């Protein structure tokens, strides 16, 4: 009898790396037991907020630090 593979829920980095938006796929995600930090650059405040809200369901009890910079040029 073989055991069925255990499917883990996607983590913050997985969620962003599978985004349909290229700017979100390029963001960096660093994780510890206490926090998740997202960094990088996007073209609008909307995309910064979208990255944050995309990751939020994967946080559990960790806090999120959104260090994404908005560069409209």
C-alpha cells in the first residue's frame, strides 16, 4: 500500500510566483516563523496593495511587512 502524497497549502512565495501579473511574479519573498517580507518594485500603488492582499491568506499568525517600492517611471 502506498501513501498518498501530502498536499501542502501554497505559501506566500508560491502565490506570487503563480500570479498572472509579471510585476508580482518578480517580487521577492522572505519568510521566518514570525513574519513574511515582500520586497521589489512595481509600477503602481495598486500593484503594491494587490501583492499584499494576495499573500495575506497564506500568513497564518505571521505578520506581513510590505517593503515593495512604487516606481511609476
